[in-house]
């Protein structure tokens, strides 16, 4: 089924349940046509003063691509466990079909259309291990790369041990890559505070994805951490 929708308001309505998903709004280009797909919905809900994800996955079919429509207000700690389980189901069901992918959806403010970011192959590590320690433990695997650790918190972002000011991240990161690469291919290692909301998570993901530089790659492992368990996360 062709998926090209003109977005005037940054929400999607699941008509059968009369529930709204407020999609992330991003000024980043993405895919705009996906054929043969099913959709997963995660709605924002507050229960007993806690934010939870109300998930509708009744109509997903293993032999199709899966589109994840997630409410932008949901924090990562409420959605990552469910995403990981659904990834496993999509890949390992007896009806799974090779070549089917998973995509995040968002409202592209540049094209005024619904757009998609492919994320299958991403492995979420939720044991609060930061990438800089993971690299040390697995140094042989990463020794040929110019390794850069990026950390994203609700109120700030970091390049290695340097805190970025508002609006500085993209320009500073590209300049730092150019300065530090030394002829090596650069690998970016992404660390996300579990309290980061999905809107901000997808902002960073699409920004990095759209570098479109063959000398910059991203580790398929993403580190989701609890700041109370990582004393040196740079979360202030």
C-alpha cells in the first residue's frame, strides 16, 4: 500500500480506537513511500502519575514491513523494551519474511509529508553501560575506527567529554570528525538517557542519519542508560 500522506497537523488518529498519536515533527528528510506494511501504534497515557505506552499491535503481519507510530511525548524507558520485543518477533516469527524492515514515522516539516527512518538492525543495550566502556572491553573490534562517543540527555548533549551548547552539536561534531579522523573512518557511538523523550531521540537519529558521508558510520548498538546507575554520564 502506498504511504504518502500530506501532514497539516502533527498527529495521527487511529480511527477505530479514537486515539491520537502526536508524531515527532522534524525538519529532516526521510523515506516517504513504503509498500506492503503493517503499523504499530504507541499512545501516550498517564496512569497512577506514571507515563506509560498504550500499545496497539493487533494488525501487524510478519510478512510486511513494520511502521512504528510512536507518540513524541513518550520517554525511552517506556518504549524501548516493547520495541526490542517487537523487533525480535518480526525477525523470528515462523511467518517472518526476509527483506522486511522496521521504520519510525515522523512529520517532516520540510516536505509537509509523513516520513520514515529505517531502524532494523539496531540493538538496544539497556544495562546502563556507556559506549566508552564497551569500546574498551571490545577494543579489537573498534581499533581501526576514529571512535566518537555521543551522549544525549533531556537538557544537553555531549561529544566525548565536551558538553555542547544550544544548537552547537551538528556543526561542532562535523568539525571534530574532520579534525580527529586521521584518515580513519569515523564510528559514532550513541548513548541515550532513558528519560529522553521520543521526539528528541528521533531528532538526533535523523540528524546523524542525514550526514550522508561514507566515512561516517554509526554503531548499530545503542546504549540506553539510567543516569542514577552511571555516575559519569555527564547528565548535569
